[in-house]
C-alpha cells in the first residue's frame, strides 16, 4: 500500500513522548513524490511551513546523508539536519528540504519498535528506497493519537488511508 502512495497510520506499542514522531504514533508515506507533502498536509490541515522528515535504515544512512555521523545520538530523535546525497535527493524528494537537507530518524533492527523497523525494511526490500516519510499521527492542532478510538477517528476523517497495529491492518476502502 505504501508503494501505491497510500498513507499509513502506525499505532503500535506504548505512546512516545517528545517533539517528534518516533514510530509508535506515526504516519508513514512514500518519499518518492514531492507533491505528496501538499496533499497529505491538506488532509491533516497542516500548512506548507510543516515539512516532512524521513525515517531511514541505518545500513543505508551513509549513502543518503553526506555528513552522516553514526555516533550522533540525535539520529534516534530527528533533531539533527544532514546534507542529503544526490541519491537521496533523487529517490526521496518528499523529505529533502529546499536547502538539500533532511532531519532524519535513523533506525536499525535494534530499534525498540520492531513493527516500525519491519515496515521500513520490507519497503526497502521491495523498492530499494531506504526511507519513508515519518510524521506525527495527528490532525493539525490536535493531540497525538493516543487510543485505538483516536486512530479510527483519524481514518474516518480521511487523514490516512489505513491503520497498521501490532495485530491488524484496518482500512475503510
């Protein structure tokens, strides 16, 4: 479904805390189409000043980010900007900012949210693209999705196309 540009709402494990979506309450989208930013931001009632950031497989991070530092603990939290390689600019334009940077979260098989990692890994295996858009699972100016009911409400509002949980995939279409 991600390959078909569908918008996934990931609801798994315990809710995260902090300024970024880190995989438990996350919206995931293909990074291939820069126009997806406009359409998804419209669906979420966000404005154009809210750019998207990627989640990227650690095994490919040095190929995607010119100044990638594996020792930077901030790679776990989407708080450091990196210069994007030409490859990243070409295959993931939805998450490359106008100055050719991105603020990624870098994950590997040791990430505490295995479902999040497995989705990204499977997407990479099928497409050769090691990144997905990762944005918070909420409508603009609303709290992050906390309960299963909140997630279903987001689906009913057409903010997302489907929900993935630890135990099921939910779609209304």
